[in-house]
C-alpha cells in the first residue's frame, strides 16, 4: 500500500470513528434486544429431580451478546439437594461471562452459557467456570425456537427455549389450559392439569385435576391472582393463591399472550408446567375438537420413569345416543356425550421393572367439555388421561411459529389420571389426507430425547439433542450426548460433536409410525469413542412434528422431533454400526 | 338345500371378512397387554419381621435385582428381598439400618425380574418408622420418619 493511500484510509477510518461515536457527543445508541424464555426439567448434580425456568435477554445485533436475565431453579429439597432460588428475586443472569455461541456448521446447534447469582448451581468441579455458571445445549429449529438441555456435567434436562413477546395489555377475558408435574411436600410425585380464565384484574378461576401420588382430586380454582409482569421484570411474575388446593409460591414467565411457563418455587416441593391459551374456541369446545391425533406422555424425570407414545382416531359422538346427542358436550339430560377413540401405542415402563408394549391396540371413550377440559378413558386398560384443549391456531411445540396450512395446529395437554402412573403429555392433531409417510418428513429436523437407563446397579438420566437431515427415512444428525453420570456406557459423556444415524422405515400400519429396527438408531461420541445403539419408534403428526420413544428393556426416552429451518451439513453421516452399550 | 351359486360362496365369505376388518374408533373389546406397572394393592399388604442379613444400597448388575436399595431380611420362613426403591437410603433422612438389626417391614410381595420381591412401604427399626412409599406404592422422593409428612392425600398437595 502506498503511503498516500494509507493516509486516505486512516482519514476515512477516523471519520467513521467520530461518526460512530456520535461526533464526540455522549450519546449511546441503545442495543435492540430480544428476550427468550426457557424452561427445562431433569436431574441435577445432587441426583435430584429439578426444574428451571427463566428469561435471557440477548442483543439482536447479530452478536448474540447476553444482556441479562432472571431465572428460577427448584429441586424442592434444600436438605439433601440444592433447594430453590432465593425469592422473590430469583437468580440474576449476569452478562459478564455469559454467552451464546452457534456451531459454525450452520446446523442451528449452539451453546448457551449463563453466569447466575446462584453459586449453588453449576459445575463446581470445573475450575474454568465461576460458581453459578450453567451451560445449556440448544438446537434451534428456527431463530425463535430451540430445544434446550442443560449440558455442563452438573445436571441434565430437556425443555424449550422460545422468543418472548410480551402482551401490549393485561390478559383479560382469556382462557387457558395448563399442566404441570413435580413432587409435593411429602415427596410424592404429582401431576395436574386444568383450565382457567383470567378477568381484567388478574383474577383466576377454573378447575384442576390433580394426581397426587396416585390419589385423584378435582379442585375448583378460586381466590387466585396473576401478579403483574412487565417489560422491566422480563415478563416474570408471581401467581398468588393455589391452582391445586394449597397456598404456594408459583412464578410465571410470559412467552407470548397465549403461552405462559409456570414454576413452583416452594422450599420443599417443586413442579414446572405450561399454560396455553384457548383462543376464540374458549367456551365452545366439543368432542369434535379432538380428531385423529398423535400423543406422547412421560413420567417425571428420574422419578416416575415411563414413556408412552401413540396415535388414535376418534368418533366424536356415540352412535346409539338417546336422546340424540348434540356436539356441545352434554346430552339434554345432562350426561356427557361420549365419543370413542381407538389407536395404537408403544409404551416402555421397563426402567422401573414394568412392561414394554409395542404397536399395542387400545380404545375407549372420551368427552371434552365446552371449557376444553375432558378425559380419555381407556377401556382396554385401567388408564385415564385428563385432556385440556388449546387454541386450534396455536403450535404447542413452537408457539411463535404456527404451522402453515393445510397442517393443523392446536391439540391438547394431557395428564395421567390413574393410580398407577403419574405424568403429563401432549396431543397433536395428525394429518389425515394423507396420513404422514416417512418419505415426507421435513428434510431438516431438530430432536430432543430425555431418557433414563437402569443398568441393574443404578438408574440415571441422559439426554440426546441435536439437528438432523432426514432423507426418505435416513436420519443423519449432529449434536449432543449428555450423560453426566456415565449411565449409558460407564463413561461420562458430554460431547457436543456427537453424531446420530438411523434408517427409519414405515411400519406398514398406515398411521405414520416409523421404526429404526432393533439397535438401529446409533449415537456416537467421538470424544469418548463410545457408540450406543438404541431401538426407536416415532409417531408422525404431520411431517414437521413427531414424537419418539426408545423401546429397549431397562432404557427409555421420550421427546419431540421438529422441522428445522437450519440445514445439517452433509458429511456428518457415518455408518450405523453399533459397538457397545 | 343346495346352494344355487356355489362358486360365489368363497367370495361372499371374503366379503364378510373384509367387512370384519377392525375399524378405528369402535369400542369393541381390544385384546391388549396392560400398559401399567404391577399394581400395588394395599389390601394385600403384610408385615414381616426378621433380622437384616444384608443391606444392598446399590445392587450390582450381576445380582439381577430391582434397581434401588434393598434389605435382605431373614424371617422365620426364609430370606426375603425387601425392595426399598431408589430414594430410601438417600440423604440425611434416609433409612438407616445395619446387618444384624431387627426390622419389621410392611409391603406387598410381587414377582419382579422373575424373582419374589417384597415391595416395601414401611420399615420399622430401632423405634423409628420410615415411610418410603405411599399407599399406592409410589416411592417417595424423600423418606418420612416417624410420620413426618404423614400419608398422602389429595388435599395436601402444596403444588401449583
């Protein structure tokens, strides 16, 4: 470069610098930010079931700078575990040391590091991280939604991470369906679901079904208020009163005007859940609101361990109804109109010594009230699901991104309401014309699997998370294996460069059920040189949303597969040759 | 009586078979395996007394035992594998017994992993009563000692 050119360049740079600094005035251009709400459930460093929910503020300038945030952590056991975050403040997320870094391969996989004020959290044995640090694995399905799992050796979990859009006005006249699960002050597992409405003053009224350690109750929600959550509080607020019968402390985080995450922050019990709006359908639900669907139900992480995934069709009205039934949920004489359902399911309760059933037929009767609350009563087994319908235009898995027509949004939340199992789940409408086939699954997906394995000596939780290419059933993924206790292979694995390969085939039943074959889903950790075979079955709702289940004895997982706008780079595929487990 | 259309017979039968194919959303009986775990029937509870011969906090895979901790109790009628679940010996309030101690265990005998297992709800030892499962057989995340936490009821939630 000639000397004259250099001078010109320096002058231009200086001019830019002056302009960039506001010409010497002390004016700071505010950085535009986005808030993301996250929640997850799993097992913490003290081998305790834990829940976490929070909001992280990130710069929208493309640098993904963490600007702050707040979170609530709770494992409900301050004596033997960690306890809950200080209340009412929660844990502050500090910008210094926090970061969000995407894998440069373009897959949408990322690592989120949060430095919090809660020094009881995080990998205390990692001298490279200050106390209170949490690291999360993220697999983005699109810029506004990711699956999230804690990934720092201290805890493992699975949940959702979603762009926050605060409502411009208080919730008013809005109806919600909700579910939550955890354990009560006795240490009994608990799952609950219900419906509630908000008036303009934040008063909540509704009805909840509670399965508390196998004891079932119905609770009328009253004298409950939703505290104010504003921009300054990151959309975090407190629910005063009880949604299930006992005064307790519940914090909430607004994801959007129709989606709220809720977390119990009591000292000796804990739970996490979500509430979804019912939209314009509030008060008008009928049996016909639930048609052909896929569903997934799971227990409580590392506590009540089971997974059930299935598909069913419905006939929304009984054929021999007398007097002639209407579609408003009740007969003229007040008795519920019963629809019927029948389908196929795969269930794995083997980690706790229970059965495995595959492609098992089931049927039963169901009813959905106009308030969106109802139940599925299985006649083929002693099983009852509480069902709570949501806004038919709402995408439960990714609230910021409704599925495009002709795909169906909506669905319902589920709670297991019988004395033998305790868990929660989701129900998604299944495309019917045609029923999904494996060749039509989205070419790029993200996946999350929350699993447990009992090796005969101990039971531990693990997570698989990542992004994958799908090509006519050929699944080729890249992402995270998180096995902080080494339950899968005897070796602790925390590998963010893992690969996942399988060939899914349609089972021929014509219901969108795909199988990997025995040991046909292979997860490989290059960092530890471990290769782990799994036997997996997936149920397809619409080519963009699937639920899957692991079906080996003593091991099980559940979780979602969702279409992604990111692309998994070619070249990650390796031969599916299982080596050990 | 002769059939007028003997050739059609098989087709008629085939047609009936087609109509007899299962149709979704009917509630006709479905033969199915139970999708629920072995149920804990509190009416079948029994109380056993004996001497602890072994405390198994974490069984090795070779033992082929149900996961979680166990007490091997020598009773008058033989040795009993009392399964305590995964949480009973965890933490400060966990069950604390040692070999040679006299214990009384309350629970239900079941067949699990091909063996007789005594699914234990209560353990009484050294004057203490440990409640490790509720009346539905669900293991508790934390053990209640001497009635602390009491028994489960739907009105005691403390949840959302």
